[in-house]
């Protein structure tokens, strides 16, 4: 059970995770893997499936992520929206690999 802090009539619930961190992790995952379904993202990033679903819905409303196909098993495949790739730079590892240093 999470701690609930109370300020007079206002209750503040401390979240276990920071939503922005989950969004960043999912966007980085989709950038690296091009497309994925919710259960795959959940298992690879070790984030609850419902949390991934909610983050994907939020990103879809923002236009950052798009539903690209539904397969015969009814899995919904998501991918980074083309415009989002321009807004978010490649992952740190990819940038590090592409930088050439002269000694």
C-alpha cells in the first residue's frame, strides 16, 4: 500500500513510478525496435502491462505513437510516429556509436 499524505482536505498519493520516465523508456524502446506490441514492451522493459497500455494511449493522443497494424492474434502493433522521430533524438548508445573522435 502506498503512503497517502494529507494536507487538510487534499490527499496526495505518492506514485511508484514517474510517468515521464515510463514515456521516455517506451519511446526509446520503440525507436530501437521500430514496432512492438504492449505485452512485448511490458516484458522487455519490466513495466506493468496496464501501465504500458496507459502510456501508449497517452502517447497516441499526443501523436507521438501510432497504431500501425493488428495481426491475426489481435495484437496491436505500435510504432513511433514519423514526426516524433525528428523531435526525439536517437538513444544515447546510438549517438555514442556514431561519434568519431580523432586522437
